[in-house]
C-alpha cells in the first residue's frame, strides 16, 4: 500500500473554501448591520424631522423626509440582501456590492446632516465591498499571482 503526496493541495483547497465561506458570512452580517443602521437612520428622519441639523450652504439640499425614506428603503433592501447572502444566494453577492456602493454614495451626500454616522457607514460599506469582491478569489499557496 503506497500513499501519494499531493503537496498539500487538498488541504489548501479546503482552507480556501473555509476562507471564502468566512468572508461570505462576514459580508452577510455586515450587510445586515448596515441595513439595520440605515433603517434606524431613516426612522429618525421620518419620526423627528429636527433630529438632523441641516447646514445652510451645502450644495445638495434634500428634504429630511426624503432622506428618511431613502435610508429606510435602502436599509430594508440591504438587510434582505444580507439575509440572501447568508442563505447562500448567488445573486446576493452582486446585489450586495451594488447596494454597498449606493449606500456609500447616499451617505456621502448625507455627510453634512450627520457626519460621524455617515463616515461610519461609508467605512462599513467599503469593507462589505471588499469582502464580497474577495469571495470568488483563490487564496493561499498555489494561487495565481
């Protein structure tokens, strides 16, 4: 009985699948968090209109109620995409990246109304984009350079 040595390729493949699964779960959880945060931001804008301070000389003036609805709807769609990603739906990767970009742009325009929060959500969106973009890549030894 002789054993053949594959140079650790089988172990490397298992490790790669584990890393990919980890990034997917990570991105799914971040999408759920981002969706929940956007939903809460939207509710705050709809329930209490004076919660956000409007800067007078900002180039993009949008009504707080409009921002509330935008964040509320975006939050629901982002959270549903996060659930889809955690359930292993392939559409959720592409939709997740697109929604993270849309969320980052929306929060960029929202900067003068709630700066710290917007920067936090933009950072979270960038991490989501990174985690979902790495999803299908081969990592570890033997990966193409």
